[in-house]
C-alpha cells in the first residue's frame, strides 16, 4: 500500500505543479489563433553561388534580423527552416506588405563615377528622367482626383512626347498598358541606361557605419544621410577627388537602379569630399527614407530572397478559431467522459479522472517546452485524447473479462493491466513512428500536429498505466468500494459457488 | 482451459466482409480514376491551394443591420479583371481576369482565389476590394499565398512522410510479430487509406472538396490508427497461440475477434466523439480534416474486425 501512496503523492504533486505552471505561463498561441502574418522567404542562389548553404542562410538571417530591429516591429521572430528558407512571424500584423518590401530587397548601395565622355548622352537621359518623374506625379494626381476637373493639357502633351521617347529608346510597350505603366517602364529603362554610363565602383554599402534621414529644408522630400567607416571615407574622398570639377557625375546606385546623380564642385579637386559623410538627395517620401535607412543600416543581403508563402489572418478570425477549438475539445471530452462512466462504472470514473490529469499534463508540457499552439496542433491534441481513452478501454475490457471468468476483483485488476500492456505499447509505438515521420519531413503546420500528438501519446502511456492504476488501487483499499458490481452488471458475473 | 464459445463468429461472415470491402475499394479506385480523367481536376484528388500554389483571400463584409447589399460573383470577377496591381520590376502586373470568386453566407463573406501575389499586391488588392465590396471588417481578413515551388515542395513532403511512416510501421510490426502479420497490417492500412482517398475523390468530383496538407496529415493519422486497431486483434491471436493451440487458426481468430470486438467498437466510438465535436463546432478550417479522420477511423475499425483477421487463416495456410 505504501507504494501506491507514494505514487498518489507524486501524481498529486505533478498535478498541482502543472496547474500552477499553466495558469502562470499559458502556452503560446500560434498566429492562426491570435491573428498576424507569417512570411516564408526563400533564399535564391545567385551568381557564383549555385546552391544555398547553411552559412549563407545564416548570413542572410543576420542582415534580416538587423533590418527587423530597425523596423521596430514588436515580437517579430525570424527562424531558419531547412537549408534555404526563413520564416518570419509578425504577430498582430495583418498587412505584411511593408515588412516584405523592406526585407525582400537586396539594398546593395554603390557609389559610381560617370564614365568620361558620356556627358551629352547623360544630360539627355537625365532630362527624360525629370520629365517622366514629373508626368508620373501628374498622372497620379489626376488619377486620384475627379478626372473631369483636372487640367489634362500637360498630360496630353506628355503622351505624345512619351511615345516618341519610348520609341527612341527601343522600348516595346505591351498593348493595353495605361499611361502610368508606360511612364514607369520608361523611367526604369532610363535608370538602367544611366547606370550603364557609370563606372563600376569599389565603394559600396559595406563601407557604411551608419545611416540616418532628414527632411529637406526646401520642399517636402526627405534625404538619407550616410556615414562611412575610415576605409569608406578614404574611398569616397578619392572617388570625389577624381571627378571634381570635370563635370562627371557621382551616381548613387541601389540594386542596379540609379537613385541619385550628383555633381562634385571644383573646390574638392584637391582632396575630394572628406569627413566620411554624405547624403542622398533622392526626393524620398518619409516612409521610403525610413525603409532605406533601415536597409542600409542592416547591410545588403548577400543573396536575394523571395517571399514564397504568406499567411495572414485577422485577429477576430484568430479568436474565433480559439473559441471553436475550445468548444470542440471540451464537448468531445465531455461526451467521452459520459460514455466512460456509463459503460465502465467505477473504473470509468477513474478513467475520467486520469483523462483530466492527462489534459492538464499536456497543457503543462506545452507551457514548459514551449509548444506554440496552432489549429493543427489542437487537432493533434484532440486526437491523442482518443488514444488515451483507448488505453483505458483496453485495460478495463480485460478487467471485465477476468471478472467474468470468476477471478477476484483485485486479481482481475492486476491481470487486466498486465495483459493489456503489450497491445497498448504496440499501438503507441506505431503512433509515435508516424509522428516522427511527420515531424522530420513535414512543414510548419504538419509539425505542430506531430508534436502535440507525440506528446499526447507519451503522456497517455504514463496516465493510463500509472495514474489510472494508482487511483484504482487506492480506491480498492476501501472495503466499501470493493464491489464487483461497481465494475460489471451483476448479470454478467459468474454465479457464486455457494 | 476450455475454449470459450464466441458469441460472434467473424469467419462465418467473411465472404460478406470481403465483398463489402472489395466494393468500397473498387468504388474508390473508380473515383480516383474519374477524377484523374476529369479535365478540370486532372489528378486523383482535387489539389488545394497548398499544392497548386496561388493566393487565396478571404474577406468578411461588415453589413448594416438590414443584411448585406446584394453582390454577385460575376460582378466581382469583372471588377477584378479591370484592376492593375503594382508589378515587380521586370515582371508584368498579375492578370486578375481568371480569378475565381465565391460568395458565402448570403453575401457576407467572399473567397477569392488568384494566381500567387506578393504581399504588396495582396495588400493593394484588399484595398481595392474595399471599393468593390466594402465596407470590409478589417479584423476578419485572411490572406494565404503559396508560391508555385513551395506547392511542389509541400506535395513532395507529404508523399515522402506518408511512405516513410508506412515503412517504419511495417518494420516495427515485422520485428514484434512476423512477416504475415506485417503484410496484413500494411494491407489493411492500404485498404483504409485507399477508401479514405476514394471518398475524397468523390467529394472532390461532386462537391469540389479540395485536399491540402492537413489531408495528408489525416491520412498518416488514419494509417497509425488502422495499424493500432489491427495490432490489438493480432496481439490477442498471438496470446492465444499457446492456450488454444489445439484449435484451427480460423477458430482462434474467431475467439480473438470476439474478445476484442467490444474494445474495437468502443475505441472507435470514443475517438469519433471528439472528431464529431470538431466537425460540428470546430469551424471551417478543420472541418474537412475532421471528416477525413472520421471516415478513415470508421473504415479502419471495420477492417481490423472484418478484413485483417479473416485473411489471416488464408495467408497463413498458403504459407505452410
């Protein structure tokens, strides 16, 4: 009897500890339950790198971590998956488009000197760029206001010039494109042509130590300020010294697009621009300048990334999911409890107690590891309840059989437990094999299911074989409860030998 | 020890059992084939967003007390076709003309299925939908995008994990029992998985039900349950080999099935109870998952009583 009491004390202690743990540290909820966005980023091989390796993934992650910190998104997490994927979770964020844009661009910043003797070509392109930009602003204004009220004259003139410019540059506009689309196409082609007029450069974003932004004194645009490290400062001085006073421009190129072209005055001919600081005047909006600042501070991505998966769910939908899953789990449990008590009588009550402990222990382990609860995870838990009940059913059916064949109550209980053991083990092991396969080979959602089902299977071995047994043995120590009719209807018991 | 007289002799009904299972299996195969030959599906099961790739946007309209203003799917489709979303540099803007639109709950919620959009485009589309079908409830929007390569990856992952778990289970049964038992356990497992798939092939053909990664999960779970159920009966047969050694195998099987029958039925029933909870209260996201498990577990319980044990004497005899 002492052994049973020892077990009982242990089970009670575990139950109290679990309850305390679950109440203080509730299991974390997945995004499908609390609302938010999840993005999967695929790191793409590029240039000399044909296959993405673990180290490259880590270096991409470092850059993205810095950018996420810069964005100031609370509670965002970034995890590597496999060899070439990253999963970004943004709890509470329903529109991840900005984060996706900031994280997804390479942000390779280069400072380049204009090739000698390309002045006239450059001037032509710059003029076209100014016109296209101005026209684009106009069409945007026109698009957003009543088209009848807007003065469409300047746009009309541009339309003819636009067609001419497009033709001159050899751009085929896809049929059915709007004017905005044609203008954007023109602008990007012009920017590419401008980039081609610059020499390759040694000075890149790698040589930066910091970035900031400031509002332009005249006008509403924003500038992005840069500060170089010592090496970068020297390179920048050398670069500006080379072109100062020659009329050649300094191009600031971001990801292969020219974002700003600056002239360097003759006063810098002697030493170049020293001091290790520069600013980009690109007429940025406040958001654009902030995003660029974050990207430049975080450094450029060693490899390009692409968003291959997005899952966003609103907060209301999330709480609705939680409510529905809770109702499903509780109603399932309640029905099972009623069934067990009706069919198995006293042992049924014991099984219900064991099941309650089982659910409590499960939640405690979710808090402890911690296991993030997702919808498939809850499904895994609900299913593992079935498995836990099965163990009890196997045992109690065996106990009943032993009672029917005339054994004493205590003996029947002991034999029932030991005979049911092998099939319980087989069932649980095959279940665990499936879980391992799912966990090792499955993706995020599937993994959540495999984890809760596996935890459930392991716990159900403990609760069925230890908790049920201990509670039953302790109850059997009270003579009043040692009635075979608490286990079986009297009609099924063998007639007592008188 | 006297052989207990079984109340129920499964061997007397084995032809009926085989016929029933055979019919269900043939129907399943026909369903899978018809689905494959169907030009609209072109696969044994109708693949969902997880496997095809694409973007699915779910919107809930916040309607006034009088109900939602009428809105029709073709209207939305036309409105979508005229939209231009921001394109990525070097790529053309996505064509929304072939979007599929579903209007649910008397016009209260909308499901759009499109080619895969990047997060910026998806967010722009949601903005545009405000004008088309607004006002929308901002807290009840869900956006799912699966890139085309990821879809392939998910499909491959699902198939590989299915196969690996089958092999693992087979190895374990061979180790614990013997080859015939392992073969039969796998045979019934195949039977259960086939019929579950067949049911979903028909559901896909008739009701347009699609399979996703959760369906693959449910198949693996069905496989695990099927083996557990079968193993309980086999465990009993093995246990009786010494006590009932003088009886023919088919008699031993009858005794074992009879002894474990209550357990098999009760266990299936108690597992189905929480699943029914999921079906009735669990909401849309887990509905078909729960249905797949319900079908699979019901079939698995049947096959562990009617298929695996009745085939055992046949196979064991031919082996001797």
